[in-house]
């Protein structure tokens, strides 16, 4: 089996496991970028999604200024293609992480690229919460934080898991373009060491590894959403 693999995928084997071009390094870089940008982008997405729902007209904290400001900001970042965003936020990246290349530098554009997408989905998920439950909580004297955590986020938790799954899968795709700032990862391996060198076996294995990662995210996300939905019932 090993001999067959070495003979069939010689360029894959040549890259090795460790080192700058190693498969282990590429997998780590992809997971690193996905995890941390999901944390930062997810936090911003939740915050802006809540602001859009709470401050909208007839919302429980209606505020025209903050609603329109958040709405326009989210729309602006959603409209910028990610590959352009990489260059656009380069000065901000330099100011935050003191460099414009590498996996840490990629976290800034990845975060800014994913948060507006997630914020819109969070907005839709929270708006699906039964208004009657919100009114009931208000009538009982619930504070704003109580309504946010025990009504909005609790009632929408299953849907939030589903949209988080979709967002994570999209984020894995964005990490491939992050190679443009020297961030590495499986996407960069597929293009730089596979496609550009006409080593189709490298491109194939890198693509399969990305598909495995996406499949794992999908399966885990679907199972969590299903379990939470049953608990809510």
C-alpha cells in the first residue's frame, strides 16, 4: 500500500510532513486560520447581529443611528471581494499584528471578511424568535441582558449552530485565498505546489483534505443543531 502511494503520488510524498512545505504544516495553518478567525469573526457577527435586531425600528432598543450605522457597515464589508479586502486592510493588519504576511496577518482580513456574512445570518436567526416570548419576558421585568441570553440566543441556538456551520465552511474557502499574503494552508499548497507546478497529485490530495475538513464541520454542526433542537423541545 505504501509503495503504491509513493509511486502514484510522488510529488505529495516529496513535500513531506513537516517544514515550510509539509502537509502537517499546511493542515495546521488551515486549522489555525479557521479557528481564530471564526472566534473573532463570530464574536463580531453576534454583536452586530444583535445590534441590528435590537435597534431596528420597533425593536426593544430602537435606535435609528446605531441601526443604520451597523447596517451600512455590514453591507460595506460584504460588498468587498475578499482578495481585494486583503490589500485594503493591509495598513490595519500591520498596525495590529506588526506584519502583513503569515498566518497571523491573515486573521485580520479573514475576520473582517467573515463577520458581515455571519452578522446577516445571525440577524435573520434572531428575527425568527417568537415575538410573543420577547414580550412575555419584558412583561416579567426581564433586563436587556436577560432577553438577549435567555430569549434571543437560547431560542435561536439551533439555528445559530446551523448558520455557524455554513459560515465555517465558507471560512475554510477563504483561507485558500489567504495564501496571497503568505499565510500558507492547504489552499496555498494546492495552488503554489500543485497547480503552478503542474503537480496534479498535490492538487488532488490538498483538495481531498479540504473536503474532509468541510465534511467534518458539516457532520458535527448538523449533529449539534439536531441535539440542541431536541433539547429545546
